[in-house]
């Protein structure tokens, strides 16, 4: 198989969308985004052969996502186009971010795993899931099916729920199912609060780890660093000192870096966590969902 046709070693499946961010009175700025798409770009920036598996619209917004995917080096055979409206995220406030989504019968829901390149799952080393895609049917069921198929083949599975208000009590069975399938689970302290309302953080973390005692679970805490839990071991890493420009996409860069380190770096749990923390910090040094390169991360280790 030539470099032109080689299948990706990493596939992030979920949503690609367009954020509309309020920048002033009567002013909104569009920005390509989506958790799954950001993770795929971040993995590519680190050097993994990467793809985003999902569907986008055929209009100008979808064209922008396709163009940026190509610029990021993603395998475009995994990006499907649908003659449907685009998925939008309206962001009226950014400090802290507040979202609502517009996506009735939108293009993301048309994603068809059966249309992916033949043999792709056998070639992949790792898959990533998460975001609002797992709350949106029929997409959610298709992604869960993919995760179960990947699990049966022994592929590494990464999961970042990336809590949003759409993750109501009805999402709990999906959350539990994905946690049970995953090898790497990344949650923020805010995720734990949102996903397990009425429970303190220790209770929420205990419940989540109880669903999959053998998984690596990472809790990120922004400027306070991150903790990694595996079996009876707990590892903590503080972030490097940086000048924060923008925190958009930091969690996605962290998730991609954790997978990259697990696949490509020979190190211990502390080394894996430190690499991911450095990647998340590097993403904060540029505006937008900046996907840091290896040199960016190495400079902060």
C-alpha cells in the first residue's frame, strides 16, 4: 500500500460543526470546530496518520470544514458530504463558554460507517469518540456500534464525553456504555459536575471508574493540571507556565496527545500524562483550536 492510499492509524469519529461566536453587539464570527474534528486535527499535527470520520454539509460551511481538513492532512476518504443543513454551535458567551446547538436533520446525522474505506478498522490502531455526536440519533447508535466493533478487534479506544447541556439523564446509558468500552477516558472536573449532578466529585469519579476498573482515567483541571488513575495508582502533573491566549481546543489537544503518547512513546504513566498536559498547554498559546505540533509540546516538557 502506497503512502497515498495508506489507511490512517488514528480515527476520530463524531461531529464537525461551525461555531458562531458573539464578538460584539450584532457581531458574530464563524469558526470551524467540533470536538471529534479538533481531536483528529490535533493527532495529525503530532504526526499520526489521522482521519475524522463524520459527515458535513455541501454548502460553504461544509466546504470550509473540508478545506481545513485537507490542510490539516486528514484522510478525506473518511469525510462524508450530505445535502443537508450544517450543524451549528451558537456561542453567545465565551467567559465561561455557553453553547446551544442548531442541527435539526443536519448533515452530521447522515454519517454512514458502511461507506468508510474497506479495511480501515483493521488498519487503525486507535479510535476516539465523544462530544455531542453521542447524544444525537441516529448518529449515536452508529458510533456506539463502531466502538463495539473496534473493541471486539482489540483496538485502543479513547473517550472524552466533553459535557454539554444536551447530555441529560437520557444520556447516562450511553455514557456508561462508552466508559465500559474505552481504554483511555478523559474527563474534566467540569465534566464530572455536569454528568453526575447532585454528586460530589469523589462520588462521580468512583462511579465512573467502577464502570471500567481497568481503564486509564484522566481528570483535567485547567490551570491546576491533571490527574491520572489506573488500577491503584494515581499520578498528578502540574501544567507548565505559559501566557494563555485562548483555551479553545485545549482539551481536544490533550486527548489527542494522550493517544499519541500511548501509541508512539515508551514511557510510564507520568510521562504519558506530562506529554498530554504539555499539549493542552501548548494549545492555549495560540488563538482558536490550535493543534500543537511535536516541537510545541517538547518545548513545554
